[in-house]
């Protein structure tokens, strides 16, 4: 995914009220930007960090700027979770997800039960696969982790994927790691032990886990490679 127009540089002053961030622009002006991320942004919301913002020309928007990425050390981290499904869809259609080549069609926001929608449904001939996509921006000592806050909704999605597998469907939980400073993935059981347990139950029930990594830069975000999953032995707070 290429950004349609150049991003605006700035420095993070603070993120607050979950969806707002105060930014100092290169001009010295201080603006409030929309922060499209429902998590805590643990490890990637330090005041003083470099950020990049997209700009909307929609006069009806309250906040003209949107926080797209933040720099952690030398690594850009994508924090706009509204882009995650689009990035995964583009990668699938481009054949970058080795497990699912030659996709015929992709449906979004698919209702699978009365109270549940899953992110994507893939069709390959008569083969149907349900995907729930999660954005991963948390990484500590090379270990990418999800979630960065307690997520009862995420656990509910795992339960729905297990139900679909039990009914004979193929189901996948897909973690997109939007940073390059990680070389493996593990569930963040120190943050949400219930989610970690549910993930391992889902794997045992036949739900597939895919972890892919994206290269994030001010020009665009692109899915580039898979990462290995490490289970119980790495599902702890990394030392260091």
C-alpha cells in the first residue's frame, strides 16, 4: 500500500483519550490528530518520538490529521489499525501469503453468527476460509506480541473460529506485525492470560495461525515475510 500523498512529519507530545494525540509539526505548530488504534500502543507511544501523519481534505472531519506511524529506535511502527485488513487483503491478492495463493475472491466483514462478524472470507474454487485479522504493534526484545491490552472481543473471535472449525470450515487467526524489529511472535499472556489460553485452545482445535510482517515507511506499508510462532515457552515477558 502506497500512501496517496506525502505524509506530514511531527513529534509526539502525548497520546490521550485513546483516539487523540497531540503532535508538534516541523513548523512548530501543535495540532491534535486522530489516533485510530484501540489498544494501549504499549512500546510505541513514547512522548518525543517521531511520527508521520496523513492529511484529510474532508471539511466535515473534526481532526484533519491521522496518526499513521511512530518511530521506535530506528524502526517505523504502523499504528493505524484501520489499514490492517486492507494491507492483508492486498497481500493475499498479490500472492504474498504463501499459504493462500490464487485467491478467487475476498469478502469483508462476513457475518458468521447472529452477533459475530469476521474480517475476511477467502474463496479458492470451492474452498472457503475465514480469517480474523489482528494488528500487532507491540514488540519487546525481538518478540512481537498480541494483545497489548485485555481483549474480551479478541477471545470471542477465537471462540467463533473454533466453532467454525468444528462445523467443518477452515479458519485462520492472522497477526500482522507492523514493525521490522521482531523475529518471532508469541501471545502476550502477561497482559491477557485468558487470550493466551484461548489461542492455544484454538490451535489445538484446528484453527490455523499465520503471522506476517510488514515493512512500514513514510512512503507506504508492504507485507514482506512470515514470522515463526513460539508458544508456551515464549509466552512470557521477555527478559531484558
